[in-house]
């Protein structure tokens, strides 16, 4: 008798059901501003995935832009250290 | 036992946002301190600094989330591998951290339809560690990754505002 080791440790994902996929797709739908604003219930899964990819790309671009801006700010100001300390206190 | 460095259970109750903000600000401090000791202001140096800020932001967010998410583990592992190649830090064995293995997608039409599309493939490339996930996990990880990216952008924007005043 061979004992089969279960490959999945999460019981919820051992069988992927329609409901799980739909649930996750609708969760993504809530996060995406484009689709959320349309308030349409008839958005296909492929559409949601495409919008998700576009949204992630736009977030990556924003991170790139902000990183560039921050590196310029660090270079341009002599009081960057003090400003960083101030920010640390604000964010704690 | 998970390495303490990546364990969130020993941390006091703080939000991902505040942990990210503190970690990222400390990284900026270090980058700025190195800038002050360096005399060159070449375009190459500027480009390097921008990349360091970008990497610091991603790694700070992944550290704030910890090892409980596959996408954050992928970023942290990538960082360790890069540091290992530079010879500055020894790469720790990550055997205790559960790995997401490629699982057979148990067929139902909806899953196959979604999983086989080129949008799904694009998504796998955009989410860190996405190429090793099955569809169910990929969607869950994507949702969490988007939430954290949004937080990251908001905090970075706020820091840029403070630094420009």
C-alpha cells in the first residue's frame, strides 16, 4: 500500500472550483479602478486579467517615476537627512 | 522555524504600511549617506542611485510583508541571490520557507479557459514569482501584490512631498 503524500497543504486549493476563480476575479475587479468605476457585472475574466496587467504596469511606472524623483531630491538637497528623520517620525 | 528576519510573528503589531515606510526611509538614509561621501556626480552615479532607490522600495515592501506571501518571498530571494553574486552577503538556505510548487490544474473549463490565455501569461511575468504559481494562487497573490504596490506608491509619493518642502 503506497502512502501518497498530499502535494497540497492548503485544502482550499486542492481542487480549483469555478466559484474560487470567480471569487478571486471579482476580488481583483474590486481593486481595479477602471473596472470598479464602470460598475458592470458583465466583465469577462480575460478582460479583468488584461486590466490587471495594465494596472500593475502603470503602478510599476509610478514606482519608477517616484524612485527617480526621490533620487534627485536626495541629490539636490543638503537637508535630506533632516527631512528623512522628520518623515520617520511622521510615519511611526 | 522561519528565520527571524522574515518572521512577522515576533514583530509588534504594526501595519505593513508603517513597516514599509520605516524600512524604506532607513534605506534612503543609507543611500544618502553614501552619496555624501562620494564625490562623483556623473550620470552613471545618478542612474545607480535611482536603481538603488527603486530596489530599496521593492525590498522594503517585501520585508514589511514578510515570507508569508509567495511574491514577497520571490523578491527577497532575488535580493539575496544578487547580494550573493556580489560576494557581500552569504545566501541563507531558505529550506524552511514553504515553496509554491507548480501544481496540476484540476480541470474545469473556466480554469483552463482563464489559465491558458496570454493575459494569464503576461500576469505571471508581472507578479514576482508568478511563473511558478498555479492559477488559483496567482490570482490571490496578484490581489495582495496590487494592494501592497498601491500602498508603496502612496508612501513614496508622501515621502517625496516631505522631501521637497
